[in-house]
């Protein structure tokens, strides 16, 4: 796969995750004012592109933050390239 295809697939996966309403579980009722534990494991249901089947993917909150940040950067880069055009491909 080319880099562009990978970035577009990443952007699409980010849009699928955002539209599925994947959210972290609410904080415990015992400590409502405490900050969430970054090492707590959180699972999300993700659906692969071109598939009706979904699967649970589990990571810590810290890992999800990193994944979400990387996906956001990749999506922004893909959109920026689309707006400006890729040199040599016009």
C-alpha cells in the first residue's frame, strides 16, 4: 500500500470511530472529582472498513490518547494534501 492509501484508511478509521460514539466509561461513583487513571484499561468496539463485523480493542487510556492523537494528525495531513493537491499528481 502507498503512504497515501494508508493515511486515507487511517482517516476513514478515525471517522468510523468518531461516528460510532466510542467513549471512555464514566469515572467511578466513589471518586467523581478525581482525575481518571491513565493506566486503566478501556475497550472500544471498532468496525473494520468493508466489514459488518466489529471487534473489541482494549488499550489503556494513555495508549488511546496516543492513538487518537496520531489518527487526528494523519487525518489532518490527508485532508491538507487533498486541499492543496499532491505535487506531481495533478
